C-alpha cells in the first residue's frame, strides 16, 4: 500500500513512514493511493480480529500479519467491555454505539490504543525516536498520552486551549506522571493550538531536528483504526444504517465514509454540530465560512477549521492535489471555501445531512434521555441524539456515543440532578498532582519548550 498527499507535492510513502510522518512534507494529509475493498469477515467476530483484518490492507507488508494481530489484541484488551464498542438500543430504530469503554473514556481510545503500539513497534524495529506534538480540544490529548506513555521511543507534547476543556479532560492529561509526557496550556482556542502544531510541521528544519510526528487525526493511522467500528456496527444490523456522528474535526465521520467506500453496508451520515456549526452550514447551505469559536458544553467540537475535511475535498477534486492546495490557501486567506454544484451532488448530497444543537438543546436532550431511558449521556453524544431525532431516517440509526458522561459531570448534573461517577480506575483523578506549562499563543515559545523536553538525539 502506497500513500499520497492531498496537496500533491510530497513523495509517496509506505504505511510505516506515513505513521511516523503524520503530516505530509507539503502540508497535506496522507491518504491511500487506492481504497481497498473490505476483506472477507465470515466467522470473524472478535473485535481485535476484525480490526486486524480491516486494517491489514492499509498496513501492507510493513508489519507482518501475526504482529499486527497481536498488537490489535493488546490494544483492545485495555477496554472495559468485552465487545469493546457495544451497541445499546434506545428505541425501536435507534442505537448508541458506545465508544467510551477505553482507558480515557472517549472514542479516541479506539484508535490511539492501537496507534501507540504501532508507533512503538515500528520505532523499535528502526532503533529510532520521535517527538509527537499534538493539539487537543479535549479528548485526543488524554487518549494520545495514554496510548504512548509507556512507549520507550516517544516523547509527547500536547497543546490544549487554556480554560476550554472540562476539568476531567484536563486532569486526564496533566496528572500523568511519566518522563516522556508533557502538556501545555495555550492562551487561545483549539484552532490556535492546531495552527501551532501545523506551523511546527511546516518548519522543515525544526521538524527534522525534533523528528516530529503526530497522533491526532491528521495522522492517517487514526482514521484507519476508526474505520473498524463502522464495519462491526453495520454488520450487526439487518439493514444498512444511518450513522449520526457528533463532529468537530471531521475525522470520525470521514472514517465512516471510507468504511462505506470499502463496501461496508452503510446508508448515509448525519453530522451533528454544536454552535460552532461550520460543517452543518456547509452541508445544508453550502456555506463553509469561518466564524469566531464559541465555547460550549461540548468543547471537543469547538472548532471552525475541520482538518480532516481536506481528505474529502481531495476526493471531491478528483484527487487533484494542486487544486486542493489552492482552495485551502484561499480558505485560510479569506475564511471561505467554495465547492462546485457537481462536486456537492456527487459527494455531499445523498451522503451527508446535518443539524445544529445549542447548549440549551444539549441540556434538554441529556435530561430527556435520562428520563426516558435511564441512560446518562455526555454533551457531545447529546448533540448526536438530538440531530438523529430531528432528521430521522427510514433506516436504523446508530448514534456514536463519543465520551463517557463522567468526563462532563457539570453538564450531566445540571441536566439530570445526578453526578455521574468516574469508573474505578479513575476514582482518584481529583487527588493527583497536575503537571503542565502555560504558554502564550506564540510559535517560538512553544518550539523552545519542545526542544527542552525532547530526547531525540539524546
């Protein structure tokens, strides 16, 4: 399997090199040169075995089949539910796909428990070290840290927007006492954090010096690992379902779209947004224009520049990297992206619908779900359930439950009057000391910090 950049100017790479590179050298995102078909899965039911089979074509010859299967089993042994990602029925045609049974209680664990092991395996084989830098709007940071905190060949620096995550999200990052883990509170938004990460990757000398790599969804391996749960969920239902996905950076729903391209029986997708609704406006009204980021009860979706949309845009442009680069440069300059009607007809209309949910509606949905089903859901999942109920489908609907309610206790308590309890393995989270650094939204200051903690070349 070979990989190409969405901006067309970077060299083709194999899987292991794409894993370690994260972002392409031309600033683009890596995608497979061709999308493989789903493998035969008759008689394969264990989640780890399905994962190994689904991701094998993307990995190619870079990791042998036995090793890949072992890494998948090790990754998913860390989940608290035997099904890893169980389906829970909430009415006669609506299911939740619970993606929060991993170590940090968010859907990012499903990919990052595997991605961390892939990193350690490849780096050990090559006798190399890397410095991972990442930006998080809440959940990616803790999941990435948990995925690599035991990696011998990785240092990780995670940037997060100061004051714009929940306390549980922040503490899951800042209380990890490991010499290779470093967290930085940036005075700004998630988009600012993401821009800092992209700027570090865009600095060729710094990128080479620090051997930079990434584990957020700009890294293809994240998207690849998330394809699996769309496959398992769609296999479990008698009809091809509609998936409703709470969405900020577009990576999660893009994984579902790729699963459908591979042959998974999926009808269409509902994109659920909070008040930062650029994706909803684009899907419904062809209005992809940036606005100021508004802090909400669902902070992981407080995003205006959805990085993974670039991968879909590349496909919409018939894989013309030069055109994609020009459009994105113009988007950055003027804050608006225009897409032709024929492109929308082929890739958006009939595949994606969207709905927006503000904070009051989010609280109301958490309250309604608890009253009618006895289930507590977090604010991100609530935007999905609300969007699914509002738009409906003539197919079964699967809403992705992307985080455990205990990650957002204030919102859940306000809605239901009950404080959701953290699972036993996190019961002492509020008793642990925090380790973090506060920095301004300044590239030089962040690069200086990264240099001071990286052990590349040591």
